[in-house]
C-alpha cells in the first residue's frame, strides 16, 4: 500500500496546460489506515488440519492447506464467524464431493 502511495507521488499527471494535477489521496489514506488496523487484529483459529482431514476423509497434503486458507479468507470476509459455521462449510464441501 505504501508503495502504491509513493508511486502515485512519482507519477505526476498534468492537465491540458501542462500544469501538475493535485491528487486527492484521502481515500487511499483511509484504506491504508483500515489495513493497518486489520493487520493487528488476530482472528481465532476455527478449525485445524486434523479436523479437516477427519471430516473430509483426506490425507495430509496441499488440499488440507487450501481448505484451511479458504476458511480463513471467509472468516476475514465475515462470512464464517464460528467453529460451527466452519464445520458447516466443511460439510458442504463433503456433500459436493459425493
């Protein structure tokens, strides 16, 4: 994000008269502030790999990590908020594989 801000300062746009255009970076600064807050927010671990393997009858491997990342992404997006919801998501994957 900081690189994006620095890049925007380095790329000076001009109007039809060749005068520099001042950019409104307030929205970008707000996004950066939100990102900093989220970075320090820790989310509880809802499931572990052994539970994924047991529920979906999987062996250790990439697939387990991919599923855990998907659950974590949904958790950060606010779509999965509890262990029960994560288990429900796992069960829906199990039904899709039948």
